[in-house]
């Protein structure tokens, strides 16, 4: 496909999966991040991040958590707040999931290269 015909990239979906799964990449970029995440009147980005991070931890989807922790941090979620969210979730979704999530959150919130 020619560059001029490619839709505008919203996220890394097209970079990572565009050649392998173009429709999925399109839905990821244009619908999930282009339409759903942009509905800020209905739900603030910070709240959307808290929900998304909680859902990912609950489902054990740890590969996606670092990216969403970064987004959450950009959306104003503090280290103390994410620690409280993970602690709260530990009693509902399991201690091992919380432990794994804490390891990822610690990297994002304490790594000097991750600092905004």
C-alpha cells in the first residue's frame, strides 16, 4: 500500500502489527485509541487509565501493563495511587497478579529513564 493511502497512525498498532494483521492494527489505532480513548467528556483519561490498568492486572495481561502504566502516569496517576490500586486488587484478583504488577509499576515509577 502506498504511503499516501495509509490512514494516520494513532498508536503503535500499525507499527507492530500493520503488516501481519492490518485490520486489527486499524481497529486498535482508529477505534480503541482514536475513538474510545478520545471520549474525554464521558470519562476522563485518568479514570480511563485506572480502569484499563485494573482490567489488565485482573486478566493477567502483563505484556500490556507497562505501556498503560506509562499512559496512566502521563494522565496524572501517582506512584502512591498506583500502589494503592494494586494493593486493593490483590484481594480481589490474587496476590501473584498483584506481585507481578508491582514489579512492573516499580520499573515505570522509579526508573530514571521513565521519568517525565
